[in-house]
């Protein structure tokens, strides 16, 4: 009997276990279905072709912003590279200048060309002094002419109001008018001389001196990279650095030679032009001043016609050199 009871109890327990298992499965199915539904609560508004939307380039592959970012990165990297090269070159040039002043490094010297450069700078300083003095002379003389013109008008007015001295006032009035006329003619020559000197000193010579400054900067760079190359040549384990130094040296050497040739040609043409211009201007200045102070009005006007300078009328206000 006891065995039958135990077997019935086992059947009961097994049966109960099967029921519990089936009930657990149903619960799990319900939970899983609930969880599946809760993953996508807005599934009704999602289009049916959602699985194909990932291939749309307009939504998930913004090509244009990425290209802009790449271009910005390349531009920034190129700027950084240029800044790096400029910093290295500036450091090398500064080091070269300091070592030259301390006598620890040699410099490339072209004795003939540097003598010509120094002579040109000295010539510009002297010509600039002539320009300064001629401007002062033109300004002062302009005021003299204006004063003579006002004095002649005053004499003429007094000649009408003073019958007892009318003849004397008229003589002086006519003299001052003639002086004013000749003075305005001389002012034309002085303004032309000043304008030509200003062009020669501050434009023609300055253009050549700008090329000379570029040549001197190239010379410093050339010597700096030459010094680096000589230092690397003595090292045993520096083949890669030696190749780069050789390339940089060759680039700066070619630039230096090119600028030196350009400076030599410019200085040659400048010297020829300077002689031609100064010959003409000095002849004009001498003839005009001599004719004015000797009272030779005919020679003064002929001088201005020779150099194609417009002669102002006596009553016209003559502009100063500042207007040229």
C-alpha cells in the first residue's frame, strides 16, 4: 500500500510539475510578446520600407559636410606647415646673423657688388638732401613771388590815390609785376626740378634698393643653409638629414644667384638713367636760375620751352611742389 501511495504521489507531483511548466511557458510567451511590443511603441508610424532607408545617402551619408571638413583640415594643415617652415627659416637666419656679428660664422661676400650697393645708398642720401633743399627753396621763393605780386598791387593802388607820387608808384608797380612774372616762370622750372628729383630718389632708386634688400635677405638664408650643410657633412650617421639639407641648400643657392643677377642688372640701368636725368635737370636748374637773376626774361622763357615746361601767366596762382 505504501508503495502505491508513493507512486500516486509521484504521479501527482509530476503532473503538477508539467502544469507548472506549461503555465511558465505561457507566461514567458506573454512577457516576451509584451517586451517585443514595448521595443517599438510607434511601429504604426514607421514606414514599411524602413530596412531600406539606411541606403539613402541624403539621410545617413552627408557627403558635402565631410568634404568641407576634409578641405578645412587640408587648409589648416598647409597653414601649419607653412608656419613651421617660416619658423625654421627665421630661426636659421637669426642664428646666422648673430654668428656673423660674433665672428663665429662666415658670410658670402661679393666685394664689387657690395661696393656698388654702398655707393648707391650714399648717392640716394645725397640726392635726398638736394631734394630737401630744393623743396625749401621752391617754397620760400613761392612766398617771395606772392609777396611781390601783393606789393605791385599796393603800388598800383597808391598810384591812383597819390597824384603827387603817381609816377614813382607806377615805376615800382611795373617792376614788381615783371619780377612776379619772371618769378612764376622760375617757379615752373623749380617745381619741375623738384618733381624729377623726387621721382628719381623715392621711386627709381627705391625700387632698386627694394631688390637689394631682397638680395641681402636671400644671402643670409643661403649662408644659413650652407652652414647647416657643412655641419651635417662632418657627421657620419646623418644621411637622411644630409639629403634634406642638400636640397634646401640648392634651392636657396639658386634663389640667391638669381637675385644677385637681377640686382646687378638693375643697378646698371639705374646708373645710366640717373646720369641722363641729372644731366637734364642740372642744366635746367642752372639756365633757369642764371636767366632769372640776370634779368634775362627771354632766356628764361627759352629755357622752359626747351624742356617743355608750361609757363604760368603772371596773375595765375602757381601751385607749390606739394601739388606735383
